[in-house]
C-alpha cells in the first residue's frame, strides 16, 4: 500500500503536465520554446555557479583545503532544507488537503505519513542535488574522482537534510499554530519568514570579506559552522578521508533521530489533520460599508488581497522589494561597507552607481508576480472569464500591481542610496526614470509569459510560485533584460559618460517596452479566450 | 431571448461534448436542462457564459453574439458554476463589492441588493468574515447573491441546489419564480428531476452531446413523470 500511495502522490505532484501546466504532446511548439528557455535557465545557473565553484576549488586546491568545498555543499544543502521544509512541512504533513479523502480509507495512518514524508524528502533531495551539483563536481574534479568517495557522498548526502527536516517541521507547525490565533495571521506569517531570511542574509554578509571570487569570503563562516555543528565535520571527513567512523556517526545519529521523529509525530499528524485549520466564523453586528470603485482599481485591490493571503507567494515574489529596502536603509548606517556588499552581490568590479543600478534591477526582476498571478487565479478563473471585463484590463491590473510592489520602494531606495553614497540630483532623477521604465519592461514581459504559460490546475500555490514554467521564465527572462542593459553599458562605457549612458538606457528600455505593450494590447483577448476555466 | 444555434464543441477533437445543439430560451422562461453525467450540460452552460470557446455554431443573446461581442453579452448575464470556487482571500462583502464594481452598481443600488439577498439567504451577519471560513453552502449562497445583485437578464446555473440546505433551496426557487415573472430568463442544469417537473415551464434533455428532447415541460411529460421519460431516453441506444 505504501508503494501505491507514494506512486499516486508522485503522479499528483510531479507529473510533467502538472509541472508545465499543459500537455506537451498537444502543444509541440510551446513545449520546444519552453524547453529552450528551461535549457537557457539551466545553462545560466550551472554556468555561473559552476564557474564560481570551479574557481574556488582551484584556489582551495592550491591551499591544500579542497575539503572546504564539502562544507559549502553541506551548508547549502542544510540552508535549502531549512527553506523548503519551513514552507512545505505544514502542507505535506500537518494539514494536508486530501486528508478527508485518505482518512476514511482502510490504510494505516503510519503508511500515509510515510508516503507523504517520502514525497517531501524526494522533492528536497532532487532540489538539493541539482543546487549543489556544481560544488560536487568541483570537489571531485580537484580532489580526484573515486568510487568509494562517491558512494560515501551519496550516503552522507541522504543523511544531512534529515535534522533540518525534523527541526523545521516542528517550527513550521509552531508558526502555523501561533499565527492562526491572530486575525491577520497570514501577514504575521509573512513578516516572521521575511525576518528570518533577512537575519540569515545579514549574518552571511556581515562575516564576508571582499575577494575576487565572492565565495571565498564565505570560507571562514562555513569553517565556523563545521566546528559548531558536528554533522558537517562528519560529512567532510567521511567523504574526504573516506572515514567509516565518521560515516557511521553521521548515518547512525541521523537515522536514529529521524526514526524517532517519525514514531513521535504520528499522533501529532493525526491530531492536526483531524482538527484542520479552524474556521473562525464571527457574527458581526458592525454595519457593512459600501464603496464603489473602478473595475481596474477593484482588480488591483483583489491582487493585493491575494498576495498577502499566501505566505509562499508573498515571500517568493516579494523578496526583491524587501531586500531593496533593507539594503538601502542599511546603506544610511553602514556607508563604508555598502560598496563591498554590493560588489559581493553583483560579483563584478563596477562603479558604485552601476552596482546600485544592477542591484535594483535584480530586485525588480525578482518581483515576478505578473509571471504567476494569472495562474494563481486557479479554480477561480471562471469568475474573470464570466465577467464583462476585457482581457487587457485584467492583464493591466496585474502589471499595475507588480509595479506598485517594486517601483515605490525602488524610488525610495534610490533616494536613500543617493543620500548615503552621494549621488547627484540629476543622476538620481535619471536613475528613477530608468528604473521605472525597466520595471515596466519586466512586468509586461512577465505578463506575456503568464499569458502563454497559464497553469490553473494545482493543489497548492507552491506548484505555481516555485515550480511553474511561468515562474522560471519570468525570473530568468528578467535576468536576460538585465544582461541586455549590462551589455549596452559595457559597449558604451569607454566612450560616453555614466550620465549619458544611463540616459540612453532609458531609450533602450522604452524601445523594449513598446513592442511588449503592443503585444499585450493585441494578443491578450485572443490568448485569454483560449484558456480553459 | 437566447438563441443557441447548432453549437458544437469537442475537447479532444474526437468526441463531441456538444453536437450541433440548438435551443431557444425566451424572456421569462424557467428552463431546466437535464442529462446524465458527462452528457454536455456544463460544456453548454460554459459556452453560453463565454467561459469556453466552441468550434462551430453561434450563441446570441439580445442580439449580441458571445463569439464576437462577449463583453456585451456578459454585461447582461450571470453564471453560477457547479462548485462555488471563489476568492478565499476576500471577505464575503469584498467579493460582492468586487462584482458590484465590475457591473458598475452605485453604492445605493449595491447596498439595497446585497442587503436584500444576504438577509434572505441569512448570511448578512457573516459578510465581514473571510470566504475561507465559509462552509460550502455559505459559499454557494454568496455566489448566488453575487449573480443576483446586478439584475441580469439571463441567469445560467449549473446544479444550483447542490450544497444548499432545504430552506435555502426553497428560497432560491421562490427567487427564480419571482425574477422570471419580471422577464428574466433562467437556464439551469440539475439532476433533481422533481424540481424541473414542478418549477420549469420548459425542459431540454441532453444525451452524449445531443439534444434528444426539448419543449414545454407539460408537453414532454404528458401523463408520465419526468423520471420515467428520462429513464426511457437514457436506456435508448
């Protein structure tokens, strides 16, 4: 029964149709285009990280410390486990949506729990493996490939996320229970998670030094973590020294802890699922106040409500503006360090104004609500389709929402960076106009992406926010527009001044925006009509 | 008047979900639409509402074609699906305000209509609560209210009585009769044959995408029950 159940959950969660949002056999052109875009994304990811870790491996090899790569591998894997499980544990274990279907079946609750856990772990292992593959390759390249080392790596790799799974599962449940007591529980949830991320972000940068390769600055931090958290040390020794003892420590401690966890949470999983998320209906005597608005404003307001009602949506597509505001406020207090931090983030030796522009553009590209918000209509899409609203108006409302998410914060950030770094008034004005037009390009491009890759059939928001073709193409498409601007700057930087180039970049972005807007205007209705509600 | 002219729709290009369906629904008609599961009821209702495209034929309401003038048609109609999937991030009143904004109702109109129907269906006191906290029946009532507040000329409903308590079902039937007497047309699908028999002046039966019987309810039934007619048609090969 465990096998059948696991197979069913896999089909339910990870079928190709589910991941892409459409049947690729029925739409070959679309499949090819998305395939090319995915290949581009993968190439960018592996190309960038692969180069950085290959370079780092060479430096460490020269120092005779190539095993430090393994501490990167462990800490990245642990970090990814923390983030993924914090978001997913609640939905996978404690409040799963198909409980009412599964509970009446003659299946032992332990079997259901194990099947759910298996699916969650496989999702984690696959993500973690892909994410850390450049590190693994660099390590084995510089220290030499050997069968025993790879075997030890595979065993140790399976063990290392298990402790974060245990801790984060409980933390995820605690946050869900604690915030459910409040009226605005979702917003409190979003704030807690943002605070957690910003904390990790600040700690990681506060300990870094600026080097040619930004990863070298993290060596001391990871060396510190491996001293403080023994499993990292066991992991490194097990693979690098091929130490059976360390592998035994790692395997034994993690398997015992995880087995105990499974045994102990059985009752808890039963109770939380039985209770469900309590609906709190309060009869209110407060009179209803009516307010009429334009259709566009009503649609934008709806977008705001949706955004703040989904922790996953807000945290993933709202991280850009949050990073922007945190760093720009920090720049007022840590003026001297801000250039170093930006140098690390961008990873290239550029003037401070260009570093700021690159950082702001990156944060705007990370604000990809338009690439997924149409998909997030999901089962509610029938409402928009049956109402007398033009498709362009719906798309426009989604673009306006994305602009409202990033543009005001980007403008405030430019003003704050202007104060902290001393950018002149004219240059600030040019930066503001440039950033606004660039945000328009990104928002409109993302809207087109989602018009072509709608995914209405999903069980939870994560399938759209993190796993959909729209999210992928939205983010990587945004990076492409940054690259186009970067290339344009690089071409002219020897001949023209910074101010003139940025002025020309405004025209460049207008030139990119115009056809995108035209496309939305002309094609929206047709694409909308083809979508199935 | 709603004219459905030889509408055909296929999802896979092989099997016809609707096969040259033609129907006419007059002003004030209370039209019942019955058929077994998968016969094509929802497909036809969604096609009329402009939710899905259809390959051939046309659907015309008040002189506007849903193919060429979808916005004009949608301004005059309301559609209620078989499952009340609505924005859970909104409160009940925020959803109704959203619909009122789309149909450009002024504050006085919307206050009057919302108050009237929310009081009738007994959800006036929970309108400030999030929809996510509503039961299935409460959501169904909210969708019904949202369809009624802008006074559509045509109401399309897919299984409207599913999930409603007996009192709400009774009230909905009363509302149906009341608005039909004022000239509103209602076209709804249901599996509850007694409702069609007692309530509807017209009925159509769909089988494998084709209309196999249609007309005045009394003429179709004659001396039999609608259940007998339906079973006879269903058993014909």
